[in-house]
């Protein structure tokens, strides 16, 4: 005889957590004043949790609407990660299955939002397949991203200059920090690969007087970004192309910025990526690589079969910062500076989550409830990952040294000038 669902789930998660449970069989369990409540809306949630344990089962149950989280999603995930549900032994698992009954072992179809890239997408990290993977995530709705990201339309880790800084201030500080690290000056040429909606392109052209080429595999990003350049009066010195970075033919750039692209490259392509970007630089030209990393250089490099791979970033792969540095060095570049901005990304994800909640009804109407739920879970989970150091964010500055001359100060300082000189 199956037990009350809420009681079984509460026992599986572990005692003494301020989590409550409600279930479609009328059962409830947990403290009277919980931090969050997990509700089993439909028994299909149990099938998802039992047949795909861990984050994928939880994601399927939540995205499908068969399971709901009431309260702060981030706090709920923090509590779940502190519980025992992810580390149950076989005896405990069998006890849970006995309590829920054998019907939970029957697989049910995953939500429509789940993707499983196969050979029909092309070979992994080929031009065709990378284009499809990028389109899946970025060609959603520019209006949705405007609500989520705010006025800067920057979809990478912000850099908070002080505790009271807004998301917009922090994103502006991020792109300006990259400009300062690259040592940009009026008249120089910049290549921005994986340029997104053109935040870096616009900032560098407007505030540093450089000529910029930005490339992105997202058609919607390219169209939005190029339109923003025209509206800002910058189209004479900057352009955004719908193009793979590997298709850029120009060389002799003074600087290359890569902000949030490396995660899409793939481990096997990383050496070629580094060599290609190095070949685009003039002697003493600088490269700034900004990307999410994992905290080690060992173990699996992809989120294959997990929530991120199937719902957020198909074919995404994370490397350790040591692997990235090695690839850049092996491409002939000299590493001059490196820093970890992990805590800044946790705060960035929190700001994006707040934006999503502020526009929740509009977002659901624009992209559908399933996709909106994907984003709510993704942002909260990513924030938790940065807080717990399961992922990091590193900026690596490298230079194409010529005959031992890096063309840089002996000790680089990247503080913002007190009064930046205006650019005509």
C-alpha cells in the first residue's frame, strides 16, 4: 500500500530542513513555517523523479508543471542541495520506491522544452550544429531578453564596482574593464567574437574610439545589435555580423575580446580556437578571454545528459582555467593577467532572476510557461553553482609577444581613470 506522497518525499530529503511538502493525494508534511514548499501537482512528477534521478528528474518534473516550488527558488535549491536526496544509498532508494509504489518506475515523456541533439544536427561543434545549438538558446525572443537582462543587454557576468551598484552599472563596468585590460585607444581595431547583442561593440566604439567587428551565430542578436549601432550613430565605426568566428577573414586586429564564447567551443576545439584568435592579432595585440569554467581540469567536461545540456546550452562544455591558459600559451600567446569573478556572477544571476520575476506574466505570455520555468530554474541553479564554487568565471588576458616585447607596462593597472578622456 503506497504511503502518503508528502511523507515519503520529506523522509527522502532528510529531517530538520525548513522545507514543506504538499501532494496531489492530499498529504502534507514539514514544518508549519517553511522557507519553501514543494508541491506534487501531478503524479507524473514522481515518475520523472524516479526514472531520471537528480537534477534532470527535478527539472523534468518542474518544467512540465507536474511539480511546483512555492517560495524563493534559489532558497529551495539551497535546501535541496543540503539534504540527503542526492546521496541516497540503494537501501534508502528501495525504501522510497516501496513507499511510492511501483508505478513511479514507468517512464513518462519529457517536456517539449527538452532537446537531445543528435546526428541530424550535424557533427558536434561543426559549423551547422553550433549554429543550431546557439539558435536554440539565443533566438528565443529579443523582447524576453530585454526584460531579463535590462538596458545593457549584456548576457555575461557583470563586475560590481561597489556593493550598491545596480546591474546596469555593473555590466557597464564589466565591458569597460575589458576595454581597459585590452588597452584600447582611438583608431585601433577590435574583434569581438561571440558578441551577443553588441554591448561590448557599442561601448568600445563609443567610449574608446575604436573600429569594431562583432560576430555572433544568433541571427536575432545580430539584427538587434546592428540596429542598435545605427540608432547610436556608431555604424560608421562598428558592425555586427551574423557569422561564426571561424569565418572571420580579417587579420591584424589590435585586440580580440571573447566574452562568453568559450563555453560553446568544445574541449577538442579549444586549441584551434586559441590558434585562430592568435592569428587574428597583430604583434603585441591583446586577447581577453572571459568565460565560465569548472573548478578543476580533470573529469568530464560537458553537462551531457543533465539539465543544462538538455534544456539550456546544447553541446555546452566547460573547461578548467588551467586548460584554457594552456591552450592560449600553446598558441604562442603570453599570459599577462588572470582573475576569478565567481562571486560577481552569483550576484549577476540573482539580478537576472529578480528581473524575470518582475516580468513573469509577460515572459510566460512571450515564450510560454515551460520555457519561463526553464529560465527560473536555470538562473537559480547557476547562482547556487557559483556560490558553492561548482563553477567559476575567469578573465584571462594574453598578448602576442613579438621578440620578447609584449608592448605592455611591466605591471599593468586596470583601475578606471578618474576622468576618462572623451572620444570625438
